[in-house]
C-alpha cells in the first residue's frame, strides 16, 4: 500500500512539475527552439493561401521565415509532411498571436493525451488503483513532456490510435 501510494505520488509530482515547467517556459521565454513554429507557419499558410499550397516546400519556407524572423540566426526548412487531417487541425492557430497559439496548442496536446490515456486504460481493462497508477505514470512520462514542450504534432495521432485501440477492444471476435 505504501509503495503504491509513493509511486502514484511521485508520478503526480513529476507530472505537475513538468506542467509548471512548461508553463514557465511558455510564458517567460521568447519560444525560439520548439518545433511548434513550423506548425504555426502552416496555420498562417492555410489562412493566407489555402490548403492547396500546404505541401509546397518553397511556400513552407517562406512562411517559416516569416515566423522565425522574430529571432536571430538562420533556420532551415523543417518540411511539413503530415497528413491533411492533421494539417487542418492547425488551421485556427493562425488566428492567434504566436505565444497564444503555442499555449492553445499545448492545451490541445494535454486534452488529446488525456483522452488517449483514458481510452487505453479502458482498452487494457485497468480500473481502480491500477488505472490511477497507469494514468499518473503516463502523464508523467518524458515523451509527453517533450511533446508538450516542443509543441509537436504527435498528439492527434496518439489520440486516433487510442480511439482505434479502444474500438478494437469493444469489437467482438
């Protein structure tokens, strides 16, 4: 019992520390570095040029250069090759200023990862104490923190995979 609650407490404390660290980073730095700038550039491209131009690397570079012009240094093209259904998720971010879009995307990541964790716990048949420990450990994992900090695009795919896993679990053999 003591070791169980110690493990849950450590995971919750780690997840809370990661969340606080991300918020500090999001609110106090210039946000140079996270991969998110590429997705923000795609959202601006969608708003200004429409979906037909999204996969043109020359146009992508132009929009990425617009976003990165706020920082010193040279930036190479980080090509956007995500499937259209994920690309369209970024569309509304271009309506916000960069920092607000980063925070909104972070909140979206947290929501999608939370949904994925809940669905995977159900698909695995975990309940009660096991589900609590599983959820806490998943929330505290380093990959989730990196996903959040970098503002990466994996959360929609993680959630979609979890939905499919849950559906397969519910389907009779």
